[in-house]
C-alpha cells in the first residue's frame, strides 16, 4: 500500500460519513481514480464536488487535480517496487541471521526514501528553503528520536552561519519560542505529529509572530495543521520493535534536501563558510592530536 492510501486507510475512521465513502471508493480502485474527473467521482460516491475538494485539503493537497497527480506517481513507484527489492517494511524477528538483517535494513531504508520522495511537494520545499535562507533566527524543536533529526539539521545550519539552536527540552522550547518574532522561523519535527510538547512550542512560536514549519509523517495530524508549511515523510513504518529506524532515515532525507537546497540557493554566501568551518576543524583537531 502506498503512503497516500495507507494514510486514507489509517484516518478513515475519523472522517465524516461522506468523506469515508469517498475514501473507501479510492481505496477500492485507486488506479481508476487517477483517470476520473471530479464530477464523475462525486456522482459515483453520491457526494458533492465540494466535499471532494475539502477531503483533498484535509490530506494536504491543493485540490483534486493535485491529489490525482500525487496518487498516480505513487502507484507508478509501487508498480516498480518489486524490481527494486520490494516495498514492504520488515520488522525485527527473533533469531534472524545478520545476512538477513542487512538485507532487511537496506530494503526498509530504500523503501522509506522512495516513499518519502513520492510525497514531496516542490512548492513547499521552495518556500521552506526561502524562509530558512532569509531567517533572522531559526529554532528547531524535536523530542526523543525527532531530537536526533533536529540536532542533525542544527549541525548543518551552524556550519553555514545560520543563527539557529536545536531544543530537546520542552521548557527550553517554550522559553525560546516566546522570544521569537517576525522574521524568525520555528521548525518542528515529530513523526506522529501529535507530540504535545512540540505542538505547544510551535503554537507559542506562531503566537510570537514567527513563521512555522513542520516535518511529520504523512496524514492528518495536529502539528501539520498548525504550521504555515507542512512537510511529510513516509508514514508506512509501523510497529514498536522497529525503533523508528526507517522513519528517521526518511526525515533525514528531507533535511539533506533542504540543506542542499539552501547552499545551492546562496552558494556564494554559504560555501565560503562551509570551507572555513572545515579548515578550522581540521586545524584544531590536528593541533590537539599532535600534543597528545
């Protein structure tokens, strides 16, 4: 099942009766939906075209045409997946030999990156890169595994001279968010999109006048609905025993895209800072090494 279809199945019980009817129709034959017009689909489901448009926006699409384009792309990726080693995520099993584990981890990570890439909205990525490139200050919020992703982004941004800090402590998130203002950016990371501490920090940053960006798993969630720009990673990884492995890889994939986009956008400004930070690290690391 593709990320979009997985999200529809997962969120189906939360939808209204008419929206649930539409979700079930899409899940029953997604290949047919991508070739339908909105009027034809509305008639088949016994609902209005406006309901379909609202439904698409609940799942973060611009409208029905955008939904069809993204769904068609996912179906194409899914059809190609068997030739690329499959797309189903494999859980941790007792007694698996290391050779099987190596293959399983590779398959999970590749599937996560592929599924996440199919969800990317270039327009939102462009807006995010633009905000980050011109931000006076950037706050990065993330708890638990998401804090690792926030720290990765922090160590990238600090190397190119961006005024930023990553916060994993909930009190410090609120403290910093309270001092943000227009021209600042709050970037909140939560795989579930329902981490209360991260939601509170984003609300506080938004109330302070900062621009807000979220990175969550795909689907309808509180953090995405509260943010000015919503970015999504694959939501297919499920199960306690996976330890958020593939989901972390998916989020880091997006962070790498954003960072590379920023450096490409302001190449003349950022590359000298990257080179200088590298030279200084090498200089002082070698200096310490020579005295030990």
